[in-house]
């Protein structure tokens, strides 16, 4: 377990243990003692009763080497996945959802499988997160990101993205458009509830990751045919929903040319569209929380 990896765990815990978040539009509501994040997943509380233990099964898969074994031991000692199970909130699932850490035989991935209702976070993906911090890109340094805070954004995004897939599937939530784009929107919408300062850091880290991936190599026919949007598209979609949610915090995205002005003109409407869909399609499954019809623009 590298020093960066350990510091990353501590950074996540400290970052989210002190947050005060407005409740009106939170799927993941963060308050003191309400949320703890570890490298295994996101622990959330939305102010509801804990999910029934039988609804969620936790698995720490067998590691394939000493590094994975150390990672597994630390995650188990912190009861990382158990915290996820206990804090998912009062969403009654029609079948058991499995959340597991697994050796993916060299594949760097995180996924949701409908056939067995399983969210899998690969040990290899956690290794990849550590690699991200070894050489911070200039954009991350300009945003004032540390190695630990730079890892936070991509980690949170992938966990929320996969949990969105699980929610779509298990609660039979209708989707108009590509499911991968919808999962991106749910993840971004949730992260924007963290409060302006924290959301800025998290969104910046994710955007920088997408930008780096977009520059890494030219897209192929396979990339264009993929169910995921291209990294560059995910970059601009993320900037747009962020700008639409909070033009004060993210206003410089347009001023500095990161978000084209013609796209920016549509971003408030795009954000409100996502917010309305969340209210109509997801909020009814969150007992005790009924968001208002229109979010306030800051």
C-alpha cells in the first residue's frame, strides 16, 4: 500500500466528514458523520433508515498478489463495503445487490452486471487511481489539486456511475437515450450537491482525467461505436452540467475557453432537464425525500 494510497483514504474521510450540504436536491446527502469515503466505494446517507442487510451482499474477492492482498486487508479492516451497504439509504431493492472488490485479471475496470446484480470494482482500477497521482498534469496543479484530491473525483464518479446503472436496472427506471450518458448525468448531478468548493475540486479532477484521455490517442472506429461517449464528449458534457448548475463557481469555464460559449448558452436548460428527470424518475424511490420541481440557480 503506497503512501499516496493511504493518504488518499484519509483525504476522502476528512473531506466528507466536515461537509454541510443542502438537502433539497441530494441523492447523496453529506453531513457530519453522514458520509465516509474509502477506496472501496462511497458511503452515503440520505437521512433515511439503513438499507436492509439482506438487500446488499458484500464480497472482498481474493487478491492475486501481495499488493492486492494489502489493499484487501486495509479495506476489510475499515469495513469499507459494509459501510456502503449500511448507508445506501431506505431504497428497498427487489433483489440482492452485490458490491464487490475483485481481481479482474489485468483489466482496469468497474462495472455493473444485470444478470447477477453486481457492482464490481477491480483491484486493478484502484491501482490505476494510484498511477494517476504519480505525475499530476499542469491543469491539476493550476486547480490546486493534491495527488489525493486529484484521485477523489474519478473515484467518486466511477462508483456513482456504476450505482446509477444498478438503480436503473433494479428499480426499472426508464431511460430515453444511452444508458451510459444517463449514468454520467446521475453521477455528475450527485457530485454537484457537494457544495461549491468541494464540487469544484471533484469536477475539475474528473474533467482533467477526461481531457487527458482525449489527448492520449486518436479515437478509432471501435471508440465511435462504443456505448460510452468519447472522453472529449464526456469532458464537455460534464463542464456543461456543472456550469448550468452553478454559474458562479464554474463561470470561468466559459471565460477561459474550456466550455464554448454556444454550448454554454444551453447549459442551464440541460442541467434543469437532468434535475427534473431526477425528480420524476429517481426521487420517488427515495422514501422521505421529495425534491422541489425546479432547482435554484446560483
